[in-house]
C-alpha cells in the first residue's frame, strides 16, 4: 500500500518549530482522518498533530522531547491509493519561512549559525566554520558563548576555548529545559534581533478601581489595560505595523494578547477584535482563556497571532520592567505594582495621596519613534482615566 507522510503542521504565524511531548498512537494502529497521533508543545500551548487520512500507522520517527521544524515528516500512514494520489496533488507545508500575509506577519525561522544574518550583539567574536558546526551539533547559539573569554586573535573564541567551556559546564549541576522554556527562549532570541526601546509613565489606578465596582464580574487591571491598548491602536494602527523589507504592513484586526504565567514559561491568550468587544464581556472570556492557558491548551480563537500584548508584572510586586514583545508583535505594554504616592493637586494647592503605578511600553524602534509611542501612551492614559469610554 502507498504511504502518506504525517507532517508537522503550521501551528501559528510566529512558530517555527514544536517539541513532541507525547505519542498518542503507535505503529500498527488504525486511524481515521484528522485523528490525533502526536501532541506537541510550543510557546503558545499544547497542540495536536493529526493524520492526513485514514489508514494504518506505518511508522513514527518523532521522538518525545525532541523539536521538529514546521513541515518536518514525523511518520507515515499506510493509505489507500485514492487518498495517496489526492494528498500527493495537494500543496505541502514548506519548512521554509512563509511570506507575510495581509497583516504582514511571518513565521521567523531560526538561523543562528549564519554569521551574516546575526545582529552585531551576537557576534562578540568571529566563530570558525569548524566551531559553528560543533555548536550546531550541540544546539548551542553564539549568544550562549558570551561568557567565554576567547584566546584567539582579536579575542576570537577558538575550538579549544569552547571545549574547555563544555568541560567546565559538565562539572556543574543541571536539568533539562522544558519544551515551554525552550520555546520562550527561542521567541525571545528572535525578538531581540530588533532594536527595542522602552518608555514609562505613571498612571492613576483609582478610576479603574472605582469603575470595576460597577461591573459584575469585574475586570482586573490587565483587562482594562488591554482594552485601552486596543482602542488606542485602533486610532493609531501604524504603531502596531510590521516592517518587512521596505514596507510597513498595518494590522487587519486589533487582536491583543494578555500574558499569563504558567509552569516554567508564559502563555499569551489572544482577544480577537478587542477594540470592538464590550468591556463587561471580557472577564468571562478571560476566565476561560486563563484556565486553558494553565493547562497549555488554548482554544483556537485564542491562539492569535496578536498585534500587541499586555502584561501585569505588578502582581509580582514589581514597580518597573522592560518586557519584550513577541517576534510577531511590534509592542508590549506592562503595568507595575500599585501603591499610594503623594500627588500634587493643583485645585487644592497641596499634595494628596493617590494610588499610582508605572506603565511601560516596549516597542520596535524601527517602526515607532519616541513621539509616536508617546502619543499612543497618552491615549492609553486618557482611556484609563475615563474607563467608561472603554
């Protein structure tokens, strides 16, 4: 019988690979079309790889805890001649990075060993072809060598330096990084190839806290912030544009992510068309997304991609931070810890206590300048000061 490949599917616009966490079928099993055979994990959630047709599982080359690029063959199904011919005529997912869609989003592939593609901060010293090949075999990036003092000409890290470093590491306690941690690390590595900038302002939380008493269930500060960001970006859509070549692609819809901490990582459920959603309906949706995020099983409507995201690091008692936007996002807005501070009241001519927090925005400086980001933040502050407008 002919064989049909089981392919790692396109799991999201910003996802280049996924890690196998479980094989849910075994060789010899009969399977139906679209039946789950493999569970994989990305920086977004646990997802399924399904069969392209019915038949018998002929082989599974995928291994648990191993990562595979989008488009990789993970096994084969013994299928009918009709299904094999039909699927052979269908376009196959390419492991090469796809071109931007109408929103300008593209899945970035990892190419850590192409010296010409690496930013200057990753090239602390020239790496020989031999050393790069050795690093590639071990899955080590040039950024991982920042602590290695090179003894070669001009401070170059030599093969001997690298092997000595590995010997040093072998004597240290270690544990295997989880698939979630590796996925987050990959996203942050790709995000950091851009020139990112951050600015911050103080915001009063009192209007939000007063307004949330009028709603049941009441939204948390992160949802107020997400809604304000959505409305501000609807007014200033270029602030969420994606630069590809010589064009800035504007968002087709205002989809905003809200960062959620999970075991050993971050999951970002996405609220689609958030600028058009009533604030009062968000708590129920957020509760559903939060539970799904904790289980790393986001529903399809929450997988994004987002054009921007928000994070409430204030829940950790942190006042100020510089969060990093995901590779498919141009900006991320963070909210710090709220505390009572003296505020000068012009009308009273005296300082009065006010509950305030720091709001920060980190952005791709290729797309947004200081003035543009400042206007965006000012709009967000105005909306948070009058939450009834949300």
